[in-house]
C-alpha cells in the first residue's frame, strides 16, 4: 500500500471475498431498536446487497411492529418472543444492539438456535459475562463478531496497511482520543442506560474510550500488556460511571499508548501512530458524520489525504456477511473483544489503586 | 483574543513593555558555544534591538575568540576567565547554554557578580541543584529566567489567550508530544553530553519532553499534582538516560494530560487542549524550523490558522531584556522552572515504581 494507491482508491473493500450476485444475503434479526439501530443500522442493512433485516426485536410489540412497518422487515417481535423462538426461520444471524448487560442473554438464545452473532461493543458489562458470551457461541457452533466498525473504516484500514508496510518505520507510540457532550448534545436523558453501571458496566471508557483502545490495537496489530488510568466526573448523572477517562498503555516492544475519552468534552476524535520514520494520523477518526482525513508525515514531507465517507455500518455488516458466506476468518472475534474487556477493567483497577496493572 | 484578531496580527508582541529606542540594550555574556548557541542564540542576539552579545565564553580560549571574531562580541574568554571575573564590566546578564549539570556554577558566579541570569532548560541535572541555582540568584539580587521559548512563541501565546478567554470552555484534557531522531538525524556522536546522566540528568524527558510538559502548564495556567510514566530505550547509547518517555499528568480540577517524547521517533511535535466547548491544537509546535499552525474547533466548525514564523530565540531574549529594562514580572522564573524539575523527577520515580507519584 502506498499513498498513490490510497489517493486513487481510498475506499477499496480489500477485505471482500464473496460476490453479492452469487451468495444469498444474510438475514438479520436486529435486537434493540434504539436511536443507533434506527438511525444507523437499519438504513445500512436496507442499502446492503449482502444483508437484510428480516426480524426486528424490541421490548414493545407495538414499537417493533411500527419500526418494521417502515422497513422491509417482515417481523416485529418482542424480546420474549425472540427467546421463545418466534420467526426463527426468518433470520440467519442476530445483530445485538441492546444495553451492554443484555448482550449475553440474546447471544445465548441466538447461539442455541444456531444463529450467528454480531454483537455491539463493548461485548458485555464485564469480562466474566463476555467470556460466557464467547462460550455460548462456541457451544452453539455459531460465528461471533464484535461490532468494531473501525476495522472496516477505509481511513483506518489504509493507516493500518501503511504501518504494516513500514511507512512509519518501527512504531514507537500511539495516541488516541474520542470525546463528545453526551448529555448536552447527544442525549439529555439522565436516566439513559449508558449512565447505569448495572446496564453499561462502565462510562466513557466502555462507550467511546473503546474506540481509541481498539483502534490502537488494530493499527499496531498488538495487544497491551499493562495499563494505568484516571477517571473523573463533573455531572452528578455520572456518579455511577466515568464521565471522563485518561489511560496509558504499554504494548510489547516498549511501544506506549496514551488515550483519552470524555462524555463532557467537545466532539473530537483522532488516532496517531508515531514511528521511527514517520507518523500516520486519522483525524477526524471515529464519529460517523465526518469525512475522514489521513495525515501523513515521513522524511521532510507532510500530506493530508481526504477520503470519501462510507456508510460505516454497511461496511461492518457486509464484512460480517462476507465472513459468513465465505471462508475467511473474522478478525474482531470474541477473543479479540475479550482483550478490550480485560484492558478496560484493568484501567478501572489502576484508577482505583494508583498503579499500573498488568493484563493477563 | 478572537480568531479574527489572531489572523490579522498573529505574531503581535503583546508582552512588550519597553521601547528599544529609549532603553539601553542588555549586554550578554553567552556561556557555552555549542551548535545551538552558534546556530540559534548568537544570530538572534545579533538581530535584536534590545540585546547584544558582548562576551562569549567557552572551554577553549581559541574557540571563544574564533566565534567572537564572527560576531560583534568584543570578548572571547574561557570558563575559568569567566569565574575569575574577566570582562565583567562588559555584560549585564548571562545566557547559560552549557550542559545541564554546569548551569549551577555559572549562575552562581553570575549572581555573585550581580549579573542577571537567563538559563536554558532544564534548569539543572536535578531538583536539588536547581533549587541551589534559584537561591544563588535570590542571594545575588539578580533576575532569573528559564529559557522556555514557547512562552513567547506566538502560536502558543495565541492558543493560551484563546483558552484563557473561554474558547474551549472548561479545559478537560491536554495532549502533547515531541520527538526527533537524535542520533540518526541531529547528532550522531554517542559521547554527546545529552546521553551522559551526570551531565544531562535525564534523556528525552529532560531534553524534549519538557516542551509538552511546560507548554501544557503554560496553556492551562496550572501545575500538575500527580504523574506517572514509562521510559525505554533501544539504542545502547541510551543505556544511561531515557531514549523514549511516555507520561500522564493530573492537573487540578481533574484535567488530565498525556505526553510523549522520544529521541528515536520521526520529528513531530504538537500540543492540544480539549475542553467542553472546543479544542485548540498547535501542530507543528516546538521545533524552530517549521511554520506554526493553530488548529481550532468549536461548535460545528474547524479552522486552521497559519502563523508567520518568528525567530523564537530572539523573542525569548527580547522578552528577558524587556523584563530587565521594564518592571513587569518574568513568568518563567526559577520557581516556575522548579515545578518542571520536580515533575520530571516524579515521572522517573513513577517509571521505577509502576505508580502514580504526587508532586509536592
């Protein structure tokens, strides 16, 4: 991968292995019909040639049917109906977009029915439950992918390819951040599940800090061995979970990472890898509504490459469908997701103890 | 300070209080004639209307005289001559640009002679010696300034004014980095003093990590209360001092900082303050040979302001001269510099102990 290729074909689906003309689309039961599902996931599934939403699952039958009526989905059912096996012949896989602490139960039911699982990140509210989720999918013989949409974001993939190809020399450091004003700009509801430790498991770290964390791992193709961090909050609504988190990572080979995430800072996102020979920076990086820029420096030169915007959720769904219909492995699988769960829990432990914590 | 004003008059010397037509220039004895002095400091002094280099001091009389012959300086003397009081009527102040561990002895002599002191950063090889340096200047009744040239770098000053004026809302986080390839690109000598712990006191942290550290303090107008960090090296030449350092800071009010410095990474430098309402980023930030860019975001908007390049060393010298000839206080004084010394030593202690270390 060189910069000319990136400029010429920045959004190439280098990961695609199957042809939508020759495989059946993957039929999804979509579980959890919050704003992200309605605004992002369902439109992406509607646009996809490799996927379709056939069953919509919500807490309320009326809501499920109402949302289904606005899509091509044939079934709108309740969570209870889903567990009871309603419409189970109408889907091949589930997309789980419920509050974090409910991921496990839907994955267990899906796996028991032999349905593949695409589970939103973080996998669950804690590592133990995430491990149960992995085990349930293994026991059911179904594929499990965790919804890290940066793995199919073209700007991030191009950055990763440049780094793997030696563009920055030996990586030395990675810096990433993601912030937004959750209460003031995104969702003012102080009772939203993201603020409930029992449902969310964590705050800014679990919700958005996982982006720089996971993308750092993806760009370096390495997992952290130790972390430390600090958490804080200013709004009373964040009494139960972190509003802001700052954490530092140590990767093998003395590569260090520094990350920041906040639900009370101006919307911003970036990730930068600095190496012995150059730097690669994606900024803006993580929010879906912004065009991506890839900022490169090497030798005496600097360049900014503007990439077209893709529908990140469609890329993610299509990647999962490609892996189900083809034979290539899923990279962000359950074991991959477990590393983030352990790392995030270690950040919280470090924040409690003022120490660096090793990641087993 | 608003963005229109910055665009219109980005490099205004808002700090200047005296008129070069009405005050005598400050006459400097320049101590230490390494490449930085010859390439940066002496040309800046030659261009200045408020300063002049009248005495050059080196380990070798021949070198001192040879360098002096290429400037307007009347005297080229040895370190021993300086301590003996040679040419002491020919200068009002000293600029100390020797290896770190020699700062104290020249400051002591200068203070005993009643000469003001502009001392390069870091102040000394350790905090105890830096405290002695402060005490010597106080005892001699002379002014002491530490050479933090970012305090008079226009891009950094404009960023600071924006932040002080509420442009980013409440600051939440600061990120800074500085890196270069010391051995491969700057100075290949494995015996250079920067690699000698007795002369330097520290490696990448003392030499360049002090830029993001001090600039973070300057931009936030706050001092850290706790730090942690990691150090590492790959080249054997860095067996005695850190080649790479990663550190995290906690400021009052739960503002967190993340910094990185390396003598073995591609030349890069930046500093970013993220707040509740916006972000301000200077990138490139610290190296003298690059034009500055101020990257701003607030609300839905983003802007990049390009600033003219100034002679940073001339700005620093002129600020010092302005403070000596006028009555305004010096901001980067000895007590200001001591905070960096204590902070950097705490980073090393944290790296040894895997802990966060409070800064007394």
